[in-house]
């Protein structure tokens, strides 16, 4: 029987994620609900393309971070070959700019992995119904949603130069004029640990003195002076 003549109304899904545990978890989540049929699995971007082109599923659940070929690049190739498949990106984290790019390529939904249990089935049914799933909710007007996202993307994100949250806290203390002893006491660290943090900070920012660091931090908005 032709695929278009099926009467079971099953939503055919290919699941692409490089972590077997994630694939097992997603498959188990879907198996708890009727109407979903995982017909294929892929562990990298190239396999995702092959599985999608061969199996022609209704939905491709695609991890953004994939070996061999990143998710967005795999999606470009898939949309060139099988534009009828609806792609939902699975990701642990994603920037506003990446969301915009994904939607422009052809993604129909973005689901964060820490919200899979709450949003997975709803996002699939939403996309199958012809709408989009962005930011944990149904989106009917894609143009309006993209406009809003682009406005957000125009707000420059603070550049942190690879500094860790703790290193940024140390930078803030330096701007306030704290000594190594003060910093150690404030964060319950040894002075040796504070010195290591400062050494790493100097390397990452390219400065060599506490004064240069304070001026650099203010000029590059690493901290907001009180």
C-alpha cells in the first residue's frame, strides 16, 4: 500500500542524535503515546541525511550538535532533497541568531532537551498541524515571530572573552579595588586559587596588571561599576 494511503494516521519519525541514551529516551517518551512511529535512527549528520531521504518520514528530530556534519548543515542538504519533511531541532542550548538561521533554512520547531518530557509530543503534533514550535509554544505567524527574534538578535550580547563565571566575579572584585585576600575571603578560596584565577584572566584578556584589567573590564562592559 502506498505511504499516502495509510489509514493508521501514524506520524513517521526519524530520530537523529549522536548520544544513544538520548535516542533511547526520546523513543521511550514517544512509545508512551499513540500515533508515533520511530522508523529510523541516525548517529551523525550524514546518517540523518541518508535516513531522511530514504525513509521520507513526516518528522525529523535532529540534534543541532552532530558529528561529521552539524545539524544546520545537514538540514540544508535535507531541505534541498526532501523539502516535505518537517524538521524539529533538538538542542541543549541555542542562540537567537541560530534560531533565526534554522527557521530560515526550513526548521519547523526547536525543542530544548531539558524540556523534552514536557514539549516533545506537543511540538510534533503542532508541527504536523502546520504551525511552528518556538520558545516552548505554538507559533502560527512565522513572519511576526522572525521579526521579534531579529529585534532580539540586534541587542549585542556581552562578550566575555572566555572568562568563566567565577573569573568574571574576580574581575568585578578587581574593579572594586579588592585585594587577593579580600577576594579569597569573599568566595572562600585560598589566595593561591585567586592568583591562578588572575593568571588565567590576564591570559584571556591580554592584560598584565590589575589596573589594566580594571580599565579593560570597564571599557568592554565585563562589569558594571557601582
